[in-house]
C-alpha cells in the first residue's frame, strides 16, 4: 500500500481551530459568519483534495509529535476516516448556514461563543476521523467533549446546567474512567496503539482479558450511546437545534460510533474477533439498543427527544453492522454513517425550523402543520424515509447492505432485529408526517396560509433532503470508500 | 561564562537580595526590575546548564575550588538540570505577574517582599543544585524561613498559618538533619556521591536504614505527604496571591526532587526498593493521600483552598510513582515534578488574577467570570484540563507514565487512585466553571437574549502575559513529552532501575 | 535487663538527645500556648545539635588543633584518633544560626498573631476565627 507523507490532514484539523481567534475577536456578526464559511469551505476542499489518493488505495500520514515510546500523535487518512471526515465537514457548511438563520431568528445570546466552539468541535471531529492510533483518537475525542459542553449548555439556565452535568458525567466519566485504563492496559500488553487491519494483539492473550477490554472500549466510548450509557443524548437535546443537528446527529454521536468501529477493526482486528467469536457479543448489545431505543422513541412526544432516541437506535446499526464481521455487514455499517447523517440532520433541521416558525416542540401540537410549512414537512418526509431505509433515499443502501450482511454472517436473529426496527422506525416517523398533511380542518392547529421559517433555515434542510435523494442515485463514493476500508 | 552557570544560579539571586533590600529603602520602583533581571539571569543560566548537561553529561562544580568531599560541590545531572530549569522559569514568570498584585495588596512592603522572594528562590535553586547533604539542609531552611515570611505578609490569618507551617517545617527539616547525622556517623562524609560510594557495604546496617527512614519522614513532612499535610492548606490559602503562586508550585515539587535524589543517588534503587521492603506500603500510603486529597478538596467552597487539596493529591501521585519501584513509574514521577509545577503555577496565577479583580476566591465571588475575565478563564481552563489529565496537555502524559508504571508493577490500587483523582478533578473544576458560566441566572429562563452581561474587566497585561505563557508551555511540554523523556529523564534514572 | 542497662549507659548521649527531642515534640503537640510551642521547637532543635556535637567526641582525644603545627616542620603524621572530630561542631555552628533565625521568625510571627487576636492561646484564637 502506498503511503504519502503530507501535512494536509493536520491542516484539515487546524483550519477550524486557527479560525477561532478571528471568530472570537470579530465584532460584526456578518464578518464572523463569513469567516465561518471560509473555514468550512476550506476544510471541505482540503479534505476533498485527499479523496483521489485515498480512492487509489493510498494512505496519507503525518506525525505531529512522538509522545510516548511506540505511540505518536499522528494522523492517517484511510478510507474509513475519509468517509467520516467528508460527511461531517460537508455538513458543517450546511449547518453554518442553518445556524445563522436559527440563531438570528431567535435572537439567541452569545452567538460568538457559539460559533467559536462550533468550529472547535469540528476540528476535533475531523481529528478523530484522521487519527492513526488510539491515543490520538482519545485526544480529539476528549477535545470534542469539552468543546461541545458550552454548546449543549448554551441557554445557561438551570435546565442546561442539569443536562450539562449529565453530559459530562456520561461522556467524560466513561472516557477517563473506562477508556483511559483500557487503553493503557492495551498499551502495556502490546507496546503500540496503532490501528491496523490485523489488530494490535498477538492473539495469544487470554480470552477473558480480551472480552473485558473489548467491553471497556466499546461501552467506554459513550458518545456511541450504546445502552446502558445512552441517556446523556436525550438530555443533551436542551441545546439549540443546530447543535443537536450537527453534533447529536452527525459529529458527536458519529465520533462515538466511529471510535467503536476503530476499536473493532483497528485495535482488535476482524480476524481476532472472528476467532474468539467476540463479534456476537457486541452484536447482541447493539441489537438490544436498537430495539429498546426504537420502542422508547415511540412513546416520546417531544419531537427532538423522539429524534434523539431514534439516533440512539441508528447508531447501534452502525456498530451492529461492523460487529457482524461479514464484508457486506461492514460496508452497511460504514455507509450508514453517511446515509444516516444526511437523513437525521434533515429531520433535526425541520424540528428547528418548526420551532423557529411556530415555537412548537411537541408532536401532539403539530397536527396540520404540513399546510403551513409544506417545504419543511416534505423534507421531513424524505428524511424519515432515509432513516427508515426506503428508496429513493440513501438510507436504503446502508440498510440493504446491513440486511445482506446478516445473511452473509448467518445471523437470523439480527435480520429480525433489523426488520423489526425498520417497522418501528416507520411507526414513529410516518404518523408525524401523516398528521401534518392529512387532517380535517377542525383538527388542524394551524391556518392554511403558508408561512415558512426564514430562508436561512429552509434552504439548508432542502439541501440535505435533496442530498439524501442524490445519495440514492450516486452512492458510489461512499460505497467505494467503505469497500476500501474493509480491504478491497 | 557557561562554566560558571552552577554558581550563577545561586549567587545572582542571593546578591540581588541584598541589592533589592537596599533599593527598597532608596526607591521602591527599582525592586521589581532588579528581581526580574536577577531571576532572568538565573533562568538563563539554568536553561543553559540543562543544555550543557545534555551535551556533556554530569557537571561537577567545586565551590571555591575545594575538592569534594572536603569542599562543597554542586552536581548537575539530568535530574536536577530539569528541575532547575523548571524552578527558575516558574519563579521568573511568577515574579513578572506579581508586580500589580503586590502594588495592590501591600504597596508599602515591596522591598521586603522581593528580598524574601529572591532569597526563597535562591534557597530552592540551591537545594536542587547542591551535592552536599548538609548544605542541602541549610538551603532548605533558607527556603523555608523566607517562605514563612512570604506567607505571613498577607495579613488576616496569614501569620497564624505561617506559624503553624513553621512548627511543621522545622520538625521536617530537623528530621532530615538527624538522618544526615546518622549517615555521617556511618560514612564520615556529607558529599552525596561520596556517601553513595561508601554505603553499599553498609546496606544491612540498622543505622543506615534508620537514617533513610528518618530522612524520608523529614521530606514527607516538608512536602505535605498525607497524613503529614495539615499545615499546607491554610498556609497556602491565606498567603498573598503572589506568594502562594511561588510557593505552591515549587516547594512541594522541590521536596519531591529531594526524595527522588535520596532514593536514586544517595541510596541506590537497589537499597530503596529491594533491601528495604517498604515500597508497597508507601505506595498504599500515597493511594490514601490521593483519595483523601481528592475528597477533602470536594468539601471546600474556596477556590484557592480547593486547589491546595489538589496539591496534596498530586504529592501522592509523585510519591507513589517514585515508590512503584520501576523505571516507568519513576519517569512519571520526575515528569510530573515538571508538569505539576507548571500547571499549579498556571491555576494559581489565574486565581491571582481573579483575586486581583474580584477581591476573593470564595465560590460566590466567581459568578459570571467567563464574561468578566475571559482571558484569565481561558488560561485557567487549560490549567484545569491539564490537572484533569486531558491530552495534549502535559498533565495527561505524566499520568500516562504513572498509570503505566502502576500496571507494570501490578499495583492496581494506585491506578484506581489516579483515575479516581482525575474524575474528582473533573467534578471540582467543572463545579467552578458552572458557577462562572451559569450564575447569576437571568430572570428569563430559556432564551436569555435579554440578559445584561457584566462588562469585561480583565486583569492587567503584566498578569495576563505570564499566564498565557504558562498555558502555552503546558501544551508544548505535552507535545514534547517524548523528547523530554528520551533526552533528559531517561538519563536521570540509573540504568539499574528497570 | 543487664543488656538493656548497658546499652543505655554506653550510649547515654543518644538517650539524652532522644529524651530531649521527645520533650520538645510533646510541647509542640500538646501545648496550647504558641510561645510554649516555640520553646518546644527550640528544645527539639537543640536536641539534634547535642546529638551532632556528641558524635564528634572520642575518648582520650584532644581539641582539634595541631600541637606542633605552628612553626614546626609539619612532617609528622596527623593521627585522626588523637583529635575529636571537628566537622560536626562546625556544622552545628551553622545549625545554631539557622535555629536562632527560626526562633526569631517564629517569635515575630507570634507577635503578629498576638497583635491580631490579643491572645497567644491557640484555642482562643481558633474560637475567634470561628466567630468571624
């Protein structure tokens, strides 16, 4: 495999980090937001410029500093990392536009702080995507935890403080209390933390140790919200909606899922997991999360809370797919990072747009809203199709591969879980859409005049909804990256 | 010139003390520049010395040309080369930051303050640079006596706390002196290297063991190792800002250095870890120290006092790491001397800025500080994150070595203690951040667009710049951990220790 | 029992310094008055000074001044056994100075404390602090 040494990965991380002083010091909001766009576009361009090399099977590496023997702070761009970085950075542009619309419409306070920490969070996300070893990944994982705290608690009221505490307790508590010791034990056993296809273990370690380490590393990355460490996610929904959209549908939670993928594929390695039959353990934990989260989602009336539980379930799809250890399942899991991101961010954008336009947060108050905000609700419909996994949306492909993966791995129970959960997804999303459009005029809570949210809110959700459809027709890029990631 | 570095390190601050005390009578405004200049020379010399050590290896400097063991010799190797650089840089940065807060807190005592300040730095640097066990005692007392003065200057409960510190400090130093006396009886020498050469035949002697234990207890009292810590929190809390941000980062760390010097040089690791089978209990003691430090910190409602209890926990880190009895743990302990000195300086400087502006460090005083003092709080966050142990700040990497050492020694209790303390630090610091961030709550919950933020009211530039420099150093040291360990600490630990 | 007595008698200097040290330590811990504590501290320091001085002693030895050193030819060998060891005594000069300095600082602090609280009894001071 070809290895290219280039500073580009570092630049991709730094571009949004270095912009923060400019953002913090700019007085005019327009200037500040222009710089956000500049950084976001620059970031996408830098990342995109590495795509051709990655598609050719090359790896781009850059070592920042050799910090402990055998482990460096080091970037390595491979297919899986590229997939994730592309998704998160391109959605940052859209979210920035949406943030402008949302924050200005609601006259939120401390917008400068908001944009600064948003940029920081994106640096950390891309850092996680490009990490070459567990230590670097941990570094950016922690950076993301602390950078998102002020975003989650943006409103600075007692409720935000409560949620912030829960957020920290789960996210930082697990990363210091579980991941750190597990990482150090791995390091002391093997002397390295470098991700590789074969994993870092010799395969001769006692199985009990392996099981404990695996559970520590899979559950410890609590951003993946695998039950029982999920309840920070609904709590974090106190954040402004753009934060929920990008961070709790794309960046933060996907960083968790991505870290778990790295642990499974890079630290333990598929072969070791297959030999020790450890994949099944993870599968069952993930499957439990998928079903339970979907059931809880059914009972939620708050739209954002319903989306939150839906996210918990969908994240476990990703973990489940990879833990199947069959090639198709892994492709499904990896592409689901992208497909779910586009679908779910659309849904969050819609929830925010509804809140901006009407001030409503609960599903029971949204009867007939389709007549007032048709564009938003059509986008919502497309987003839910993608999350459920129906054509013509990108979500169909990842689900399809996941289903094929269960067959390939000969895991009938998992097939049932996937199908059952898809039905549940439909059950908690489609009624919202149905009630929005099809109701009698007595039932309708809104007048028939069309009154959408500001253009800055609506345009982004249209873009992501269209993106979901486009991904159905042109999924090749992400599929190819996923195929490369599992070794061709 | 560079040949005289070891002497310059001590002599320049010592003589400047004289000059400053005279300048204090003539014109108070001269005190500060002289202090900074003297400390800058010391810092320059010690950094230069460190690089010379890296090039040439151990440097022996005979004071007055007298040969050891008769004369006093300064030995500079990789271990104290590193500590010297850290001590002198911390002292310099803090001196720069102290200008405004001294002018505010006691403008009439500028002369005495800076005299004591440079004398204390002289003592600390001397402790680190000397190769003579008795000379070390004298310098120990110089550092301690000036320290009492610096603490008592604050008024309020300062004098009483300083007096309590004085009782304990004197007992500690006397114990050390007693231990040195036993060593002298057995070996007839006071030169560290000389003693180390004579001792191996006497390792089984009861008197040597007694000497070791007595010395250890002495330095433990001086470094506030739990349960000998009772003097520390009050003394550091009631000291004026500029004193506490000198004493808190340096005194305990220099004492840790003395302990490691005793373990590694005077008595060899062979004696300390194998012949004296006391490592395990001492590590357990440090586990208790870490737990108690963390728990006691939780109950404090004063930012400064909370930090002092964290120092007690950090002392536990280093004592435990040094006594794990393996190379990795020792590396962690030595690395943590440097890192902890820097991060303690960072948080205490930040507290100094806060006290300068809001006149207090009680939790109620901290409301709305993120708006009021964003720069100070930004640096404080970096210090806090380093104390919690988050990469890429340096606190993470010393913790990494300490935990690795614990795993290699099979001492999981120590590992749990370190993790517990990290988690408690998260709680401690975020409790502070919460107050600074949320409170006072605005009347309208939810969308607080109608809140009226207090205007920004930052500390003066002379206080901010050193703070920023330290914060940057925390990250840089973290990123260069690999180099520091490979080029400095690796040579500071004898080959015998694996 | 006879052994014990012989140990005590043979090393009586050590026993004296240990006793003094314990008296000093007791005063520092148990006394309520700050000045009495300082006195205890001084006894403690003095005990160690005595210990050092006593270790320089040799039976039948004389003061460490060369008998024929001045004007002589200095060609005879110096027998260390003939002289008490001067080094501990010299060291103790320094230690005494340190002790005096410590005492001075301690008394100065005690005066500051007295001016502040109008008492030197520790429990009364603590009661005042609690009232604040």
